[in-house]
């Protein structure tokens, strides 16, 4: 994790507030240029991540979050396997391979199958506030280790404020 770099664009520090850690994660393996930024200050957690739609391929806007440390009920990371996406990817790959000999459209179908297959594994950082609102911040599965370190830092800061 880095300090003071890769800050979310929505983060405006208050008087006397300082960034204790920040991190930047890839949001999507295919759209590698889309980034999720999370910053931990001595007062809050702020994050910015892209919205995606249409099989997780077309970026549309961004979501922002800023939660005071005193309002955080829990944080965690989770990794999920989506069998429906995986099965759809296998079907698209098989159809694409079958169509490859007859038409160049087979290549497009194969690429779509690969794209869907990469989205079958999902990792996220979850931040739940004391009001019960849960923010799921999707990141790539390869960033899970850094996400766990960030969640540990957030949990430690929350515990410090509650002492």
C-alpha cells in the first residue's frame, strides 16, 4: 500500500485530516485501465470505483463512498465463483469453436466467451456502515491480498477510534 497516492477524486481532506494509506486496484481484468481507488484517513474511508454494465464490459460512470470511521460496522473481503457465468462462457467457447470453421464470427463468439469466463470469479471489498448500508467494491481476484491488508488497516483504525 502507498501513502498519499492514488486518492479517490471525491476525497477532499478536512482541516487536520491526513491520509494514512491508499491503494489502487484493477476493477476488471479485461478493462485493465479502469481503477478502483480506496483511501484510509485518520477520520474516514473514501473510495471511488467504476460502474460497469452489459456483461461487465461497458463502463458507465463511477460510484463514490465516504464513511466516517465511527460509522463503520464491518469490513471484509470476499471471493465468489459465479457458475452461471462460467457455464455461459463454456457454451460460448464451444459455439465459437464450432462456428470458427464456417465464419469469422466464431472468433468474436470465442472472445465474448473468454470475457464472460473472466467475470465468473469475483472479488470485492465490503464496507458496511452502522445504518446497515453495504458498499461492495469489486476488484480483480489477483488483488485480494492487498485488499485484505487494506481491510485489516481499516479494522485497526475503527478499533482505535472505539477505545
